[in-house]
C-alpha cells in the first residue's frame, strides 16, 4: 500500500503551515464552508489531520464542539496533539473507519489524492456520518497540472470535477456545493509545473514550494482572499489548482443502514 506521505515532512510542515499563504487560505475557505453548511455540528472528525493545522483552526472557531482527528502515520499526531490538546486523536486507516453514525460532520482535506481506494474511503465516511451528516473535501485538481511535485508528495491522482462528483454520489452523498479555488494563481502554477517537467534530471523536494518570498506570499494570500469573497456570494469557480466539495449523507443511504 502507498502510505501516502513521507514521515520526515511533518516537522517541516508544522513549522511552515501557519505562515504559508496556501495553508492559511485553505483554512479560511474550510471554516467558511463549515459555518455555511454545518454551523451547528456537535461531533466533527478530520480524517488525515496531519500536524493538526486545520483542526486547530476549527477548535478556535467552534470551541464547544467535540473534535476528533485521525492520521495514518503516528508521526503527524505528535504535532496535532500539541496543537489541539482538547481533541481526541487516533492512528487510523481511512479505508477502515471504526465508527457508525457517530459524527455530524467529517472533513477530508487533501487526503483522498493519497489513497488508491478513494471510493472505499468515501463509503466508510458515509457509514461514520449520522443521517444528514455533512462531508467537507478539498483535493488537488486538474490532471494537466500533474508534475514531479505530485510524485514527491505521494499523490496517486489529481482530480477532475466530474470524477470527484461521480465518486461522491456513488458513495451515497448529495452534492451541496462544489467550486474550484486557487484559480487566480492557475497560470503561475501551470508555468512552474511545466518548468519542472522539463527539468527531468533535477531532484525536486515537495517541501521546496513552501519556501517563498514574503512579499509574494502576502500577494498570493490576498488574491485567494478575493476568491473566497466570490465563492461566499455564490460564485463557483470552474478552474483552479484545488477543489472544495461539500456533500450531505443522503436520506436513502441513512435508511439502508
């Protein structure tokens, strides 16, 4: 099985996430989505919580909620437990989720692309959600953006919107909202990946992209904040480096259980 991540990345991620524009912007769009589509949740599970950067933001926004985080690799949980001491953490294989009708909402943020059996994971999530429970997903998007960076990050795919929609619906969910983000930076992303494709003999570290000029970092975060404004007023962006999908566990799936 592809374990989906390199353990030595966790330490560097824990040090850089809070300052890097993409992680900061993704947290903002995740918090917006949860506030919009599941503001009254009581029990939340983040699958593949990594170092706990997302769940720590959720804990601050929803201090009364009961939060759980899982990670396939124990190394990430070391940092997650320090960030959110009040949450419950466990080492877990997302293909075998040991819960049934347990959570009001589940988040899977840039995790599915690491797992070959993503359809199995989605089915397991459906089983773990309460009737009418909400699913929040972010994934990297567009196959034509594939590069050595994806390989170094242990991705097995980048998604197309139709592919993700089909898999989510087949797992028994109703799509509530789906939009791209990181759209304004798409030309720059494509140019950078095209450049790296042509550098076939150069060793590239997936973490290298996290080291960025501070001025550019602020400009990029500002551009993504504009995207969030557009998304929040109902505009769904057709193209972008990432996709946000919000789905509800269907009534038919709940009755079948």
